[in-house]
């Protein structure tokens, strides 16, 4: 374990066979039994390995990323995300339909704070901490210029991965954090169905966040 209490995984940004979180492993087993055609395993990051923009989501959705094996793909939350990525020149298509649909991301990569499907879309603290080792390595291996955190859980996980104190960088929609010697961190409300349908997050608000991200690249 390292000083933050996370498991040390030197050099490993992703483990496709990870079963480190007993609750998540058991949940994946149960969902796999019900939907044998689903991916039902940790979902890897997707996109340009040399990306200057790294987007951090929460965790795979049951019938979306957990089914398709690509972040935000098949998830309602992916509709606004991929259409925005396309509008800002990061995606080759406005829609991500399946892991083999040929969609490519340029200068952008998407990952999740937690790589496995959590029950009720809610990972617990121990799972977020356990998975944070992957995010730490992912960021350190090729530091992006901008990290875009979708939602508070992603924000907290991103700060933890960077070794930053939460009290120095309070989450806020469209907040820009400029820690010395580190990537710029930009926050957005998560583009979830709930947030978009209640208009807590509108397309215009999300586009404003991407304008900010573009300006910092
Ligand atoms: N799908 C993902 O991959 N991540 C999210 O945060 C939501 C849906």
C-alpha cells in the first residue's frame, strides 16, 4: 500500500482480470450470469494514448459500458458526451454505438474512476480508493494537459490520483483548478440521464466546459 492507502500497482494502468473489490467482483459475476453476452469485466480506457485531454467518468453503466466494454458506450450519459466530443473535433463520429464501430478519438481519452460496474451505479469509498492506483498510473505514464472530471466522484478520484488535497480544490461545475506542475483539472456536472433530463446540465453548459478544456490545451 502507498502513503494514500491505495494498493501499489507499479506500471499497471489497467488489469482486465482485476477482482480486487469483492463486492464488485461478485456483482459482475451475478450480472454475467443474467447477461452472458455482456462484457462484464473491468472496462479499459478508450481513445488516443497520446491524448492531451483525459476525461474521467464515474463507472460503467450496467447496460452501457458494462455491456459494450467501452466507456460511455450504450449508456445514456454517452449521448451528450460523444456528440460534444464530435462537435469539438475530438471524435470521428457523434455517437458511440459499440466497441467495434470504428469510432476514433483524437487527442482525447476517456476513462472511469472505477473500472467495474458498481451496484446501483454507486461505488463505495474502498472501491474508489482501490481503483485509484490504476488512475494514478494512467495519468503518470502519459500526463495529459487537461483532466476533465465528470462529477464529484471523478473530481475526488482525480485529485487523489494527483496527490492533491480536496480542500484546496473544491468541486464546482466549470471550475478550473491549476495545481503547480500538474495537469489542469476542469470539473463538470456528470452528463448522466438524471442531470441532463432535469437540466442541471444542459448541452450549452457542457459545451462551455469543453470550450474551457480546448482553451487550456
Ligand atoms: N458510463 C461510463 O463509462 N461512465 C460513466 O460515468 C457513466 C456511464
